[in-house]
C-alpha cells in the first residue's frame, strides 16, 4: 500500500512540474491527483492488510477501483501530451498479487475496455485516423492480461512455497520437541559440547552424573571449570583433533567424595558448510549401573540355563527312581534294602531340587499354604546328621551336640537339610 502513496505523490509532483515549466495543466487533473493522494493515505492508515490469495471483499473497491478510476480520469483529461497508460499496470499487479486469478483477469479486462473506450471517444472528437490509438489500446490490454496471468501464477507459487515452509517449520518444531523429550527422559547422560569446551545442552541424567558438591549445574557451562571434569574435557579435545568418535572409561575424582566411573562415547555432528562448526555429542553411562545390569543379565542367563539343565535331569532321574523301586521289590536282605532306600532318598532330594530350580526360574511367589512349617531344631538336625553318616562311611567319627531342646524354627526341611549336608561335606573335604 505504500507504493500507491508514492505513485500518488509522484503524480501530484508531476502536475506541479508541468505548471512550473509554464504549461497550464487541466485543473481537474490536479484535483484528481490530490483526491487520489488522500484516498491512498486513508487506505494506508486505516485499511487492514489482507493475505495474498484472498477472495473478493469490500477492500478491493477502495483500492483497485480507486486506482483504475483515478488513472482513467487522468488519461481522459490529459492535456500536455503525457501518456498515463503505463500507470494501469499498478492496479493489475495489485489484483494479481493479492487477489485470485478471476479478480486479476477482471481488472485487466476493465482496464482494456477503458483504453478502448478512450480511443473510441477520441475518434469521435477528432476527425483524423485513430487506428494507431486503437492498436495501442489493444496491445496495452494484451500486455495487461499477460502481466495479470504471470503475476498471479508467481504469487500463487509464492503462497504455496510459504505454506510449505510453514508446514515444514511446524514439523521440524514438533520433531525438535520430540527429540528433546526423548533426550530428557534418557537414563544415560547426553552432553552437547562445542570446540571451546562450552556445554551447549545437558540432559538431567548428565547433570546428575556430573553433579559436584550436591549441586546440579544447568547448561551452558564450561567443562574446564571443574578439575573433576578434566578427563571429559581431554576426551572432547581428542575427538575434535582426530575428527572421529571416541569410546573409553574415565574416572572423575571429586574432593571429599567417592570417585565416579563413567563409560563415555563421543560423536561429532556434521558441519553445515566448509566453515561450519561441528559439535561433540558425549554419551555418559555410569559404570556401576552398567556392571549391575550385566550381572543381572548374567544371572538371568544362568537361571535360564539352570532351568534347562534341571528340565533335562528330570527324565533320567525318574528312570533311576523307577529302576530303584523295581530293584527294591526283588531284594530281601536288610543291607541291600538299606542301599536302595538311600538311593530312593537321594533321588527324591534331587527331584525336589529340580522342582525348586524350575520354580525359581518361573519367578513364582510362594503361596500361603507353601510356607515352611515349624521344626524341632534338635530333632531335625539329628536326623540330617544321621543320614549323612549313613551315606559317608568314612565319617564315622562325627559327633553331634544338641543343646536346644524344645526350640522350634520356621524353616523348610529340605532347605535345612541341604545347608547342613553342604556344611558337613565341606568339613569332610577341607577340615
């Protein structure tokens, strides 16, 4: 809208120059220029700008309509030989850039009709041949139609590119928010450091790992400000120097506090151009947590393996128990039946161990009816000791001293038996 004010002021100055050169302009030409300047100023001050591509509304009446009317009057009232036809390009461009294609073509058609009417009116007033004037009006109208089509297409593409840019910006902003949310919720620490050692960004996990004197520092901060962070600063400088990612374990020594061991991986971001700045992204992981996780995974793997082994033991153990039961039916001597009884007892013990291993691998919580009963401690310990002596002929010198008569403990009988057997076996083997 400011361009319309400049054009109106230029037309008024042109009328003043014509008057200064000694030519007397038409009085109505000056009045039209003054009125046009006031109209453009009013639109510039009070009108509400419309976005490109808007449909027709009342604003076009006092913008494009006023322009066409003012330029038509000036072209009709010209008395000094000045051709005002090129001025019609302004409303055509305005309609093409800010309005739909229909409005642009309508404005070009209206301007063409006005030029043809002006040529026809001149042919009535003057007896000379006006063919050249009609041709000039037709050529000007054709040019205005071409300008309207091209300008409207350019404006349409500009609007489309702007919409795509806004959509891409919205998607990029959303992706940035998602990335920030993911980084903020990571259990591992993430630091973004520039070549000067300034930490541009740090997620909560990294601030917790680097906390000094029970204080968490928010970015930006410099790695070199803390002595304990020197291993990280050296690793960052090595990454920028080698231009490749590094991976190592570092130890952060804090005064009056336990040292912290970290596993650190570094990566460099790609530079945007030849002189662009790369950033070093550091991934921090607490070695204690990593080792605990590895131990947990190993224990889980061992549990799965134990369950598989226990499952494979079941079938041979069942065969041994059945064969021992069949053998016991054919034996009549007490010594032989005592041996088959020992085989049966130990087979049942192994079966219970297999069941317990499988129960542990399934992570089953004990129910109320599976709780251990109360045992007479002296009686249970004496039975286990006697069974162990029968199974170990070389341990005849075992002596038991039971001094807890009437004492009862809540303990699983098989677990108590297993503990005592292991202790006695170790004593026999190493004592």
